[in-house]
C-alpha cells in the first residue's frame, strides 16, 4: 500500500541548494514513538520530544511529504504509538511489525519505503540508539541518503545519545534537528504556505513565537496611531 497524499511541487530557492533536502525526494519515517518507551527517555524532556514529533507531522501534511510509522509490540510494555502523529498527519501509513526490533528487518516496512520511490529518508524514533540506529544503518547500506532527527528522538541516557550521534556519523547517517528539517524543506517565504510554516517555527522554537508576537503587536500599534 502506498501513501495516498500527493506531494506538492518542490519549491527551491534559486542559486543552488543541491546539498539540502529536496522535498520531492524526502520520506519521513517515525519509528516507535510509544508511550511506554517515552517513560525511559532521559536525554531530552519528553514534552519537547513530543512537540518536535508533532511539528514534523504538521510539516509533512502541509508540504505533502509522505510519512510511514511503525511500532514494536504496541500491545506490550512499550505501549501504543502516540496518537498525535496520525491525527496531525492523516496521510501517514502505519506498518505493523511481527516482533522485529529493527524495522528494516520487516519486509512489509521495507516494501512500503520502496513503494514511495523516494531515496532520502528522514528518521526519528525512540530509542535513538536502537529504533533509529538499526534501520538507519541498514538503509544506508541499501543505498539511501539517511538523516536522523536527534531532537525528535530519545534515549535512556545522555551517554547513549552521545554514542548514537558518533555512530551515526561513522555510518554515514546525517544528524539533524527539527528546526533544521523545517528550514530545509521550507526554503523560501515566497510560497503559499508561509503563514502556516511561520506557526511551526513557533512550535519548534517558542522564543521565536514571542518575537513574532512582539513584532505584530508593534505593527498594530503603529497602525493605530495613524
């Protein structure tokens, strides 16, 4: 089964950008963001982690980027997948697994990835050191360009997170952040979704939301004095 949402036309700034993510070739994989696993995360506040995942889901819906989700043993101690993902990205395709720890060991999951025809995979998940690391390395070995969104993922300790980051780099997986992902796919304010994208920056960087509020209030004050 393929994702049914049709991708929007890629909007790229003139003058280059070849080293940045191309929205037309990007597939987002959200792996094992499960309620039980969230309780073990120690390297990032869980509220921040969930907000970043929600931002990615909203971004993919806004820009027409396909999303695949999966969960290991959702009926077991790891718990169910966080519902916000499919609420905010209703086009996302969920692929059940048969007990595999590594999503790339599941033939249905790999087939779904390949069915999208996209080569650039953006992954996030819990734990970073397992649920993201294992499929990321396998996908690299299969010839994909792979990015790991570190602040939309979580590990049981700071040590696990640091070692994961080192191993990503050693294995050719490119670490990134939710803010960088948003900016790379956004590219230009000269697009019809600009106002909605601006709201996403407020989610991923709450202080930016305060800056925007101050700016618009100042603009309003100027208009009122005329």
